[in-house]
């Protein structure tokens, strides 16, 4: 078991202005609540308020309104004494060893960006762990992509989806380049993108995040992480290349393709022989000049947006990391004209086989 002194020593080394060592792994190897408590006590940079679990129960009206269920726990609607509405995530006590809690607190507390969700507070009482976030009235992006209801498709036309895509890209650019420590998210997908009242997107759910020195482009992982369908090839098979910020770019690209296609990129019920690799399907549609947005009739302007998002998405999901653009380049490509975009090569390989587990569960 880590002693408080050892954690303090590792923490001081980790956040030294002149050196950020590989001891960042500490955040992913903490074994028990005592270590978590010691970490929080020494984490002087934290400004979020700490709540008692009785306060959590009160602010959620005994967990009356459930907003969603994710891989690390359920999310409930809450209200602070100030009248401010919040989203309260109750972390699964039976899953992991507190690493998801530390990941979220350690990573998101270091961020401040319009396209990254804000952490307002937390609760730690033994095995009872909760995180309090700003409330996003429009929920997660996935319901606006896959839901075919006329009201939702009217609200989120392709122009809105394009603006949301750029916002997500800017948030990811901030995580990769704007923080003192680079934050790799490792679970970018529609379910983890929240929308405020103005449909401004915010990246959420940092339970799988990894912090690394900005000067280091390649990192090591003890295990694969992410959600099946969005995991970059190099994360589940190191033969494809090193794991880096380009792994987030792959997940972002797959999400872009889903935003245009209006369908999930992988069918969990499909057999090996009948499953169609989504980027190949999209690539063929683009080559053939067919409609990319199949659920509605679109204008010429919308068709141009759809094709631009598709081409950029296909660049992002290139099989080898070296062939993918940086997220900064992705934003430039999205904001540029279709005429300036080259058609990317067809992605070589499909997603991992069914034997590869899903590392993060969607709702």
C-alpha cells in the first residue's frame, strides 16, 4: 500500500514545472480509498467543493431523475442550494479500484475550455464516489444522431452538426495542446459529447483518460481502453504503430462519419460474414457520388458539408497513425472548402474482431 509520504513525493515530481515524469502512472495504479484520500488531500490545485453523500442524495432528490447510464456509473439530475442545476455521476462501487475517479478528478480539474465539461465538485465517502458536473440540458450527442424523430432532425441539420464537430475538435485540440499536461481522452464517441442549451458541445467522461508529457508523442498503456467501434487499431494491436494523440483523432473521425451517416458504425448483432466495415461503406458511397445523408433530402450546401465531413472523417480513420492528421489540421480541413481537400486512401483494415472486449460500455 502507498504511504502518504510516498504519494506526496511522487506528486511533487509529477507536477514539477521543469519535469513531468512517467510517474503519471500513479493515477492509474492507486489501489484503495486510503490512497485516493491521500491524493485528494495533497492535490492542492483542486478548487472543486467536496460534498457529503447525504448532500448528494438531497440535491438529486434521492436520485429521482436518471439522465443516463455509462460504463462507470449512472448520472442523475440534481440541483444545488443556489438553484443551479447539475448532473451527478454516481460511480460504480463494484467496478475498478477507484482509478476512474482519480482519472476524472485529476484530468478534468486541470481544464478550462468552452468545449470541455466543467467539474463543480465531488464526493468520496468510502466506496461511495460521486462527481458533480454542470448540467447539459440537451443531453448527449448520440440521441441526435441515431434518433429519427422529426423534431430532433429539424433541430440538428448538417450545418448544426458541422458546427458541433468543429466545437468537439477545438475541445480535443485544447486537451492535446492547450493544457500544461497533454490529456488523451481514449473514449471519444457521441455518448460522451454533451450539448448545452445552445447545442454547444462539451467533451465529458474522462474515466479512461491518460495524462502524458507534451513533449512525448508516443505513450505506453498497460491495457487497451476505449469502446468497440471507436478504438484506434494501434490501441488493440501495437503492430499498427505507437499510441498517441492520433488515437483520439481516429475515434473523432469515426464519430464524424456517424454524424453524417446517421447510424452507428458497428452492429453488435452482425455476424463476421455479414458485417460491413463502416468506413468502407462510407468510402464507397463517396466514390460513387451517392447521397451521404440517407435519412432526409438535403440541399446543395448541406451535401457539400456532408462530403467535407466525410472526407475529413476518412482521413482521421486511416489505419496507421502516421497517416492521420493532427486535430489542429482536422479543424482547418473542416473549416476549409471541399475543393481544397484531397480524397484519402481507403482504410486498409476493419475494426477488431468480436474476441476483443468492449472496454467502455455505452448506455
